[in-house]
């Protein structure tokens, strides 16, 4: 069995995530404590107890989701004997999950990853004044049709395809007026359920350039090294291992489309037949069923999941 580990992005957060892991597994608890210390913030308490409104803030959700993914990863590695290369051919992550993937594969240190994601969340939130940008899911349209809607809706403003998640699940991002036009156009062109998303900023579009500039500086200070296994990058939808290329792609990722559907198909074409989602929720596992039913998927985020997964290695 050829396997890849994948790491979820924003939207997978939930109050209580990591609490069971922390209570049951000292290795996991140490990860949460290390992230708290790196950020000088009791992020773990926010994860375990909420409130959800505070946890969902971009600057909190991003490092929190990474901490959850790395707690699972470290338990598998330190307590379960899992080895990259032997038990996994690739890593990949959805948006912020790319940082989790790199940290899991030893390309970034845990404390540096937490600090980078805190900065990334703040920069993305501050790049566009509240109320001026938004995102919409054009459910039911294929990628080409959704891209056509985005282009026609722009009318001199920004309306970019932000996420190609799965067949019929494409997200656009940009100026509020342009994205609202995209929703109306999508209805006319056969979208099943186009809808604005409850987000605080227009991620993965040209309006995020100020955040990309901030991340370029941050990644100069805390650059990645070569990962233990190749990263299938969001921007390239292909495997990369060169640290300079990875750093460039992380910067470009802030303003570019997350090519998740293509990334999964790339891994399948490299003979990967099992995707294991490490971290909160099971969003990527659910998407996988829409992308390619021949590739098996499973979400690992509880002590029971970890125990069951280790038996399959």
C-alpha cells in the first residue's frame, strides 16, 4: 500500500479538539504545551474549551489546527514507531495544512510553525478591511464553468478561483460585489447551490498580496529545510522537495488557488492508494470520495483512531 499523509485547513476547527488526546497521551500534551509556549498564549485551553467565536478567528484557528495535526503525528512517530519514507510517500496539506505537513515532515520546527501561522493568520485578516472581501462556494459547477463565472463576474474587480476542492466544489474569492455577482451568475449557469461563505477575509486571491509580502519576510527568517518526504504543494499540484522552491510556493500560496483536486489526482498517479488525514475533523477524507473513489481514505484524530491506524502499518 502506498500512502500519503494529508493535513486539514481552516474550517475543520471545533471546540474540544485535542482534549481527549491531551488527557490520554503525554506525547500529544507536550505538543500543545510547546505551541502554547511558542505563542505566549494559552491556545490549548481555547481549543479544549472555546468559545468557538474566538477559536474561529483566523490567527487562532491556523496554529490550533496545526497543533492538533502535529499532536497526532508525534504520537504516531514517537509512540507508534511510524517512519516517513517507510510508511508514507508524500505529505500534503490544504492551505494552512501545508505548514502542518512541512512541520510533520521535519521541514519546519514546531515552534517556528506555530509562530508563522499566527503571523499568517493575522496578515491574512488584516490584508483587506472587514466587509470589503468575501468568498463563495459555487457548488455543482465544474472547474471550467466556475472559472468562467469568476472571470465574467470580476468586471474590473477581483474575483479569483480560490479553491478547486473536488468535482462540483469550487470556491471563489475577491471583492464583495464581484463575488456576489459570481453567485448570481452561477445560479444562471446551473450551479446547484451557490452561496456566500461565513468568512472574515477573501483568502487565496489577489487581494491577499499584502499578506504574501509579510509571509515572504517571515519565511526568510524561518525558512524550511528539505522535508523527509516530498510535499505535494497546493500551488503546483506536484511534488517538491527543494527548500527554496517550497518557500517560494508558500508565499505564492497566499494569493493563489489551492489545487486540491489536482493534488489528490497527482498522488493517485504516483500510485498512492491510501490518504490518511491527520488532525481535526474529516473534511479531506470526505472530499476524497468525490475526487477518486479508488483511493481509500481515513481520518485519524482520536486515541482510538491512532490505535486502529497503527495496526494497519
